[in-house]
């Protein structure tokens, strides 16, 4: 296949740790296989030179400044297909934790009493600013899902991110439920697709891939705040923590800040 | 010979994060040169406040995807110090192992994929796949090996899993460590080949004496633990870091700069090698000699060579660490100790691949974060980098504008800046 007939791909980053790009680079030899199918024309972190035109844009990070709004809109206009990488781009991730303070106050905290001019705005995911064609979620992304989405892009198929909770993958793998160790785990309401990597290592799910659709959040809150009454498995969690509604809010706020979640103490059925 | 030029490298490529090089040459004289940081603000130190200690150590590695094990380790050490938590010997050894894996992965990423294209006049590693395929594949193998070391210890490299306050929630079997050890021993051959590759490369000649700051330790090359040392002959306890390292705002830059004994200092691989040469493994010391790295070395371009030397050391150290763990027998289960929240302040200092890194947290009675401070390697290097640029440009004015620009780009890359890391760094116009 002559190289000119390959789609042109570009990588862009906004406010983030750039860990999703690095995860793509960890494809190593497989990345060379992908290069058989696309020409990478812009990727600031790994190459010098850039192109004004491209077919597919891979974008990571959150939108945190006015100028980034303009930049992502231009990328959207240029690219036929826009793929977001990671939870900063998909759900706002940690970047949006700061939204509970006004921008002016944050600048004050960083620069003390000096008067400053900044175009910082409340942080938001790319998905809240422009329409997005494909999303790879996670903090960081999972490589098998990236490769799968990449194939969907090349073949023009729609990709539906899995819509089951992490518990499904956790149980299929026969991992120990970390509630038994007394850990606060958000697996029951968090979108899977990570193959339950955190619980596979006996760690808790912190919700990095965002919520499943129609997640019953208030039931999840009830599980944590009234747990002893609900099921014996929760005794370990109750022994170790006595989570308040505020603590549960904080745990959800590690990743899920856009839009702001309305959590209430066990007011709904279904727990 | 360049008489008048305005050099403006917008968003320097092949570095982590966004930075611009701006230089002005008038009448054959350098008027001004700076490295401006234009990374989007992220405000970690603000928004960590209000989160529990468990969440703080979960979020902190997300400061940077390249050095997330370093940030994780600094956050864990600071938090464990604040909460008076003692970890097991095995936890310490596993953390040292993961740390080596990160240093190898990060250094190889820089030495092969970010810096190397400059020496072959290529815009990126991609054309080198055609012209220097063996080297590219070797770089990939070594980088993967570094990250796989992290994966065995902590599930993955970027944002490690199961490293919590008090220890590890999961420890792999001895068989996994034995298999990893075999791969590391094989990797040493690739590392020797890397030394030969770098021996064939001409590093730009430029020297400027400066202050070098790193951790130091009585008996092991210090990445994870030690005291703070300056090449000016001063060593202080990590708890005194605020009395030594001064961060300050400069009018032309949006990033805070740092100083200690001199007006600027350098951190990173070259600083560590200069301050701790004797603690390197014999093979790594030999590699340094083969590559013309004699301490003290005052050529910042040699930082990349120092990274190659350190990668050699880290690979060998991994073998020693695994042997030590196997000799004690591995406890392959959740071996984290129970943590009881309490009020306290703690400081965690480690050597991230790019230099000395400070995390400090204050917690209330419930273990909720009430104060956070991070001092990031790249921010500490900015003043030194600009001092290098001011001295280097007059030495290369005989070249073309293109040559000067390329040399400046290479100089910045030699520092391997990690700009996303620089959480202090905020792009603002001060009115």
C-alpha cells in the first residue's frame, strides 16, 4: 500500500500527566505494526515537525484554559475522527477536582497576593467541549482497549465502551472481593474494560473509568453508610472505616467530578 | 556567523510537556535567552487538600505519567512519616525494585527515543526504524524491560497499583521474580550494546561549572533514600529541605526557579553521578569511563550519557535486590500494615529520573490532607538551564541560525525536562 493512501493520524495533549501517550508508546513493537496502517504526522512528545491536516486526532487531557477551548475546536474542525484518550479527556478526572474552588481563589493560592491575569477556566473533559467519535477511558488507558478502538477507527466501525461494572470482570477473574479486606471499592458502579487491574492486585477500584450508565449512586452510598445491616461481607469495611457521606463524596470525587455528582444518604431502594 | 536573529521555538518537541525557547541576538551579541514554560495549570497542591491520605497517595502519581513511581514513592514516604507508619523490609526492597524499573524505562525512553534522533539528524525515532532498526528494537526491549519490572511489582508502570500506605496489597510469587531476574540478566547485554552505541556518538562540547544537588547515602546509590547533598560540600537532612532550597519567582518566567548555595543548581542523572560516583556498580563506573564521563563533569549535554550509566547500574542493582529478596523468602500476599489515621506532617524525598523530588503533606486527626507542597526536578533545573544557554549561545554564534536553534533544542533535551510534572509552574501574565 503506498504511504499516501494511509490515513494521517495526529496526537495532541491538553492538561494531564501525558501517561496515556506514554502507555501508547509502551506498545513498543506493536506500535510499528500500527504504523503500517497510519502515517503519524503530528506527535509533539516524540517527533519534530507537524502537519496542518490529519484524518484522525488522538487527544488526551482536560480543557482548563480559554485558549485550549479554541485549540480543541480547531482540532475538531480539522480531524474527520476525534478519539479521546484517558479519563482527563473523557470524564475530567482529577483536573476537575479543583472546580470546587473559584479560579480566582486558586490563582491567589498559587501566586499569593500578586494580581494575576489568567485565562484559566473550570476544568472540563474534552467530551464536554466538542463532539467526540471514540473514547478510550481509564487512568491510564488500557492498551488492549486502545488497540481495539484503533481497529474500530480503521475499519469505520462504532465502538461501544463496555457498560458493566468492574465487579463483573472481577468476578469472572475470580478475584477476592476487597470489601472482605475492609477496603472502600467503587467497582460496583464503575465502568469496566480494565480487566479489573486494581482488584487483581488486591487494591480497591477508585472509579477511574467513570460511572456505568444509570449507576444507582445513592444505593452505593447506602451500602457504605449503612453497611452492617445490609450484608455480612461489609463487616470488614464497617470495622475499618465508618464512612460518612462526606467521605464517600470525596472518594467519588477522585475521578468523577464532571458533571458534579449529587450524592445523598440512602434514600433509594435497590441496595 | 549570526549577527541578528530572533529564535522562537514554539512548543519544543520530544520533551514531556509544553515549553518554548526564546532567544534574541543583536549586533552579534546575545541579548536575551529563556526557556518559557507554557504548560496548563493543574493545581495539585490545592486540590489534594480535603482528600484522605489513601486518596492523596492514589492521586499524587498522576502528576506525571513518566515518573509516577517516583511521585508515588515520595507521597508514600511523606505520608508514612506523617502517620508514623513503618513498612516491612520486603516492602522497602520491592519499592527499590520498582524504582529501578522506572529509572530504566524513563532513561531509555530519553536516550533512545527523544535524544537519539538528534545525533542521527532525524526528526524522530520513526525514520530510524528504517535506518537503525537494531538500535530502535534494542531501545524498545530495554524500555519494556524497565516497565515490566514495575509491572511485576506494581501491576503496571504508569500509575502503579497496590502500592499503598503501609506496604503492598499484593506480592507476586518467587517464580515471577526468578523469571524477571533471567530477563534482566539478558537485558545487561542490550545495555552493554547501548554503551557501545553512545560511544559512537559525538556529544557537544560545552562546560560550565555549577552546583549539583542530589540525594546521597552512605552505602547505596541513592534513588529512594538518603540525605540532601550539594557539590558545594554541604549535606543536610531531608527534613531541613525548606531551609536550603529556595524557590523564587522571576519576572521573565512563569515558572518558579530554585537556588541553594549558588544562584542556580542542576539536578538529575549528571548531578547524581557527580555526587555519588563511588556508589555506582563497577560495570556502571566502567561504562562511565568508556563514555568519557569523568567526575566532576560540567558538561550538561553529558546528562544523557549519565542516564545510560545509571541504567546499567539499575539493571545490576535489580539482580542484587531480587537475590536479596529470594534469600529471605518472599511473603506473597497482602503484607501492608494497618494504618491508624493521626495528625502529622511528613516529608518524602526521592530521586526521580530527572532529579531530586520533594513531597510534603500535613494531615489532620482523621488523616485528611490539610497542606501539600511539591518541589519538582524540572522546576529546580530551569535557572541552571537558562544560565547554560546564556553561556553557550555566544560560543556557537559562528554557526547558522538553524545550527544555533538546533543546539539550543539539544541542550534543553539533554536536561530531559518533564514539564507536566512542574505543578508549581503556572503560565500567567503578572500585571
